[in-house]
C-alpha cells in the first residue's frame, strides 16, 4: 500500500538494563555451580572443599538474586508508572504498596485506563499490560486484531500484504478496517504496537477500544506512543461512524 514504512510512530520498547544485568549475574551463578559439580569428578578433594565453603554462598545467591530482581523490577515499574500519571494528569489507584497502580484519566477527549494483569500458566506467571479507551460514540462494527501466529494459518486477512504478514484481522466490517488503514500513521502505529511482545490484541467492541500486550513495561515513552495511537484510532472510528450515520 505504501512504498516505504521506515517511519516510527511507536518506538520499540527499550530493554531495562538493570534487569538484564541481574539476569546475567544469576546465569553466572548457575554456571559456576554446574562447573564446580562437573569439576568434582576431575579433582574430588579440591571440589569437595570448595563446595563446603561455597555452598552457603550459592544458596544465598540463588535465593537473594531472584528476590532482589523481583523487588527492583516492581519498584522501578511503580516509579515509572507514577511518573507517567503525574505527567499526564492521571489519577492512580493502588490497593497496597506492593501492587502496581491503575492509571485513569483523559487523553484527547477520551477516558483511558492503564493496568497490569497476570495469568497463571503452570508454575509460571505471565504479565499483561492493558490499555482501555472509552469511545464517545458507540461503533456498530467490531474487530479483533492479533499478532499473527501459526494458529492463524492463512486466515483473517484484510488485503494489505504487509499488514497481513504481521497481523490477523477478524472483523464484522472489512470496509471499516480498510478505511482506517488508508491513514498512514494509523496503519504504521497499529503494526508497530507490541513488536517486542510475544502476543498482542487490539479489540473494538461497542464503545470501547482495548489493547493488551504480553509483558511488563517501564518504558513511559513507549506507553505515551501507545496512548497516542489509540487516541488517534478512537477519533478516526468516531469520524467514520458519524459519516456513515449522516449518509
């Protein structure tokens, strides 16, 4: 549809350097432990003595590093979300000091809610960042736009080759989606949302746009860009709905 798509509407989410450093330290601890156990067969006397003195250190590290990593991640995320709320003039709701705040406010004439949810999958916990935008004009049509995966096969295409490569689109009105994609900024913005997320889901239903992507985020520049795309999408949907109403 467009000859060049190099323009960035949504920046790629930045990686948290401190978190990466903590993960590397934990990996080094595990590597050192496995190396010591492997070395036991080659020099049992040295290895046995080393294990006697180093085992408490390894145990403390294996418990302390993940704990420190978790506490730092939660503190840093709370700090960044509070900073974003203050910048945008949003209200925050925080049940207790250990939970992440829910942000609520007005962006470009639309009420917005930002929150984080979790789901238990086996023994692990998966985090999701949620954005909800309330529309001032209910929309008759619906759509669900997901990050394309093998489960979608060759289905749910809208006729835009580059868009369809990245995303699957289920909609009650293909014409509505095609009208939205004629706006270059919206097309690029929707494609660039959640590029580093494992899953993402953009849903229009009634008077609500919801966008959910997997993972936690502390990148408030990225969050501002997401809000910008969703607000622009809300205005475009309302404009199209009003034009259809008065035809």
